[in-house]
C-alpha cells in the first residue's frame, strides 16, 4: 500500500456494526509512500499514526484508483455512509419498532419516506423478556425498510431505463 499527503484512507470497522472511518493523509514520513501515515480522521478531526491493514484502502487525492486487474481504465471509488435509526416502544407485552433511513442517498429529498415498522407481541404464558420483543420488532421493521429500499431502487432503475425493473433480494 502506498499513499501521499492529501490521499484519503478508508478503514472498515474491526467490530460488527461499527462505522467505516475515513480520513486524509496529512503526513507521510517515507518518500516511497509506505506506511505509517499521519491521518486526520473526518469524524473527529483527530490525528493519529496509522499502519493500514487489509481492511483499509487508499483513495488517491485525484480520485483515481489504480488500474483494474485486467489493465483497463482507472476506476473511481466511492465511500458513503447511510444512517438508520430504530425507535422502540413497548407497552403491555407488545413492542413496536420503527426503522427510518435518516441519512441516505442525497439524490432523494424524500428520504424520510423510507421507513419500516415492525410489531411483536408476547404470548400471555411467556416470561417477561422485553429484549426479545425488541429484537423481533426491530428485525421486522428493518426487513420492511430493506423492502422499501429495494422498491426505491426498482423505481429508480425504471426511471432511468424506461422499463419496469425487479431487483431480486
């Protein structure tokens, strides 16, 4: 891996569900561009010395990546973070969850319309375990949100191509 000052580093989280981090290389002590790099992280503004691992990639400052494997044209990479908020309400053995895409594709002004709702109800003979109701209701809400996202993709494909689209999920 080689980098220069001004390049971006994108690093996947080391934990499941963790955020992808990106930052700008602000220092590169080796002339050949080898690690480590001094990186200013975009989420905190903090700087740290980074030895990138296999879960990291370098995006050159000019936006071009290395040629693809078959020697074709350089590829552009893109890194985007979408945020989903799940809200839960539990009352009298019934749980309702709402999953909303709160920060999604900037091309859509109607992002708030992308949501899913899920419900779970405890059987009267079951033990009181609210976390299970939360998991079931949230899982159902996220499944419905996923269906809404796939539906949005189908609509977008249809708009671009002029033909009805079906995305297999």
